[in-house]
């Protein structure tokens, strides 16, 4: 079918024309009016275009149209809420093209939109799309780039905030760096236009951009970016520093709970099995490459088909210790909470036995985790196989893990040497039984002394291996981890509570 062109009087693109080609219709900038529509007509499988990113909400393709390198972003509207949002706000392709042009008008370097519209597919239904010119020889922004590049990114963020241009999803993955080391904005689907940003809004924007760093915008890795951001005036005052700290901690708690919900939906970390009445439901955690995932899935399904007698049974359920897997049977609600707790620790970067799958059926749940091929910490200490520098390294690793646990607002009321295993490769201390994990606010220190008390009681019960040197190694690592995550604690008060809890625990378990 031949494209039907007409001059567009409503589209935001300069010198644009509308086109209709098969199930695809949209608006394209004049210079690409002839070469681009034939490629768009074949969406979502445009000939000569490669998929560079795919998620549950969008697909990004790259290729060449008429001698121009472009990226095509396809927005999915799979859920009812997506369709309702698009009906209220307009197609996301059109909306983002307007945001890109608005950013360019403010003097921000952004990718150039060249087309937008909608297409229909039998499998995916109606989808909106946006086409932008590619930035040649570009790389993704990251905090590992040279200082001068981070300084330019900081100046770009300040420029946007000063003009009230506040993208809702601006992180390093949404900025590319060209061959000259200059940053370019992309992915502006959500933008707030609110006049010059307040300190609170600025802090939120910087915290979101630096979300991957433990200390957010106050992390030493972000020092060059923050210095460049402040270079235009308003040096880092106590008020702004407090705002940055609060914004980073608040965002971390929000993201932790949000990441936990990924355990029960399709995303890049989880694959949900088919849900049918009378059939077990599987939640598959993606733990590595596809080959390893498939190997683990076959092992889990083989266990579900013919489960051997359990190795342990107790009031909470049964436990199986297989060659490469540990399987726990719990009531269905408890199994779901345990699977979510594993996602919390994964987000907090705390060593653990890697989650593999959750199977729920008829009110019961089976949790599958990778087995760490080593005895628990209590057995290692009893056998005197852990001593010297290895013992101090283990104490340091455990202090870091518990410090990160508490700084994220997590507690573990079943924290003892039986539930800690040293990784045979890295030497890191892994938490392997998470039934006692709970989530509170990071600023709430209740329960932290209890966790430390159980560890102190276990330490004393094992004969205080390493003596005061082990305690100091643990304490320094614990405090350092909390400080790095902007959650310093008064150790004196915590150790007082820990000592009381250790005495109570020891008296109750004589």
C-alpha cells in the first residue's frame, strides 16, 4: 500500500506530515517522510532493525532508515491501567515527543524526535511508538565514566532543575554520552513542569538519579557530579544535605518494597508460570544465563514430580537438602513471604542462598534455593576449621551484611550461626534461612539490638572465637556499612541492648 500523506497542522514535529500505511498511522518529520514509513508499517518486527532493549512495558529497536540511524521505541499497553492512562494522557509516543522538544527549547541536549504514531498487531494489540535520531558512537552514562563527563552530567541536571524541567524517570540509563563526552537526554515519557525546583524537588531528582549508589547523591562516587551541580550557586548547605539524605533513604525504602513485589509478577527478574485452576503455580527467579535457568527448572520440576522423604521436619514445615538445591515446604502465605524476603536481600546486596523458584498449590508452597556447598558457621567453628585471618574476614563480612540489613530497615529474628554459611568461593557470609526476616522503617532501631543479641549469644556459646579482635572487626564493618547507607547508629546503645538480649537468650536455651 502506498503511504497517504497530508500536511499535519497539530503535530509537534516541525515540517511534519501524517501517514497511513496498513495498520500503522502517525506523523513523520519531512526529511524522512518517504524512507521511514515502510519500516514502521512492519512493526513490531521492522526489517533491518535489531532489538536493543525489551521489557514488560516497552521494546526498543535500532536501525537505519534512508541513511539516518534511528531508534524506535514501542510502548506496550497490555494492562487495563495502561490503556486507561493512555486514554487520559494521550499516546506515550506523542507525549514523549512533546517533552523532547520542550527540553530542546530550554537548551537541554536531547535526542531528536522524527516520528510518532500508533500501530496494531494481532498479538500485542494497539501500541504507540516514537522514533528518534540515534546519537552516533554513544555509550550509556555510568558513574564509572571520567570525572569531566560526570561534571557535565551534573551541570545538565542543574540546568534542568533551574528551569523546572523534572523528568520522572531520569537515571544514568536514560542518558547517553557521545564521542566528545557530552551527555544527551532520552526517555522523557514522564516529565513535571513546575517552575524552578525547590530544595526538596532537587533532592528527590538527585536521589533518583543516584539510586544505584549506597549513599545516593552523597556517596563519594557521586562527588564530582554533585560538585558540578552546586557550582552554579547555593553551596551544599546543612539544609540541602539533610534533604539529600532524607530523599535517598525514603527512595531506598520505596524501591525495596517495590522490588519485593517483583517476586509475584512478570519482570526481568521473575517469570510467572501459567495460572490455571487445579494446576500448581510456579514463580521462576532468573538467576543467570538461560542455560543455567533451564537446568534449575528441570531440577525443580523433577522434585515436584517425585519428592524424596524430607531431611528435616518441624512445626513450620519440611526441608529437603538436594545436590544443588534446598527445598522448604511452608504454608502458602508463609512461602510467599519467604520468597519476597529473598528479593529484599537481593535488592539490599546481602549475600544469601540464591532464590530459584516458588511453587504454590492447594494451600501449600515449596521454596527452591541454590544450595551452598559448605557447612554452617556453627559447625565450622566447632571443627576449628575457621581461624586466624579467615575468622576475622568472616566477622567483617558478617558485620557488613548485618549493617546493610539494618540500614535497609530489615530485621532477622532468626539470626544465628546455624543459619549462616560461608561461601566457598568468595568467603562471604550468606544468610540461608529467612523465615524471621521482617521489614520496618530504616530509622526505626527497634529489633536491631535483638538481632545483634542473638549473634552475641551465638558468639559466646561458640567460645568467643577470635576474642575481642573478632568483635571489633564485626563492629567496624557494621558501622561502616550503615554510615555508607546514610543510616549511622549509636553503637553504645545497640550493644547495651544486645548484651541484655544475649543474656536472656542464653538463659532461655540452657
